[in-house]
C-alpha cells in the first residue's frame, strides 16, 4: 500500500483514500506493531483524537454544504479513485404522527409500560443477584437479576 507511511506512534499516515479491505489490513498491521511496542497508550490517544477530529469536521455545516454542492456538480453521485461512493441523500426524515388519536393513545400506553418496567428494574436492582425477596405489600416474589459487564477503556481528551 503505497498511499500510507508510518508515524512515530505506529499509526499509518494516510495519503489517499482507502477501501474497507485496505483499512482492515492497516488496522491489523497497526495492532500487530502496537503489540510489539512498549505501550498502546499513544496509539489509543491518537485514535481518540482522530475520531473527535472526524466528528467535528463531519458536523460542520460549511463542510457538509461544500461537499454536497461538489457532489451535486457530479449529478448527485461520485466515485473516487479509491472506489468510495459519495452521493447526496436525504437523512433525518421525520414524521409528525401526533395529530393521529390512535397513535397518541398507543404512545401513552407504551410510555406507561416503559415507566412500569423502569420502576420494576430499579426495585430488582436492590436485590442481590440470585436472592429471592418477597414484597410484603403485594406478596410478589422477586429474584435479584444477574449482573454482567466487560472491562474496556475510556479516553477523555482535554479541552
């Protein structure tokens, strides 16, 4: 892949567009290099910074407007030399169903059921996992839920 080079922190410098297959290959190579290094911290921080950068650029209306105009100049669809397809599309289409009485009634029922479920979940969380508890007011027998999680990491970039 001649459209990338390595930086000091083992991350590739991407000089041109890449296909998903090329990105997967680069990711695999990068992880392998990180595994041979002393620390994954610089790479993890750099990835978090890149994700934030991409998020900020993509949400900037000036960028979106310019890109949309460019795509429209190519009849609403464009293929890049690396094979990426860009097209103008409608997103975030919303419908307002509130004027329909049946929809409002159904939504009220759903919201009431969700609130009942939230209350039950809160009560169940107070019971130790696998332990039984009897609600003396209702006679209902409840069992504490099993809890699971998996350990991961979080990176918070400075402002």
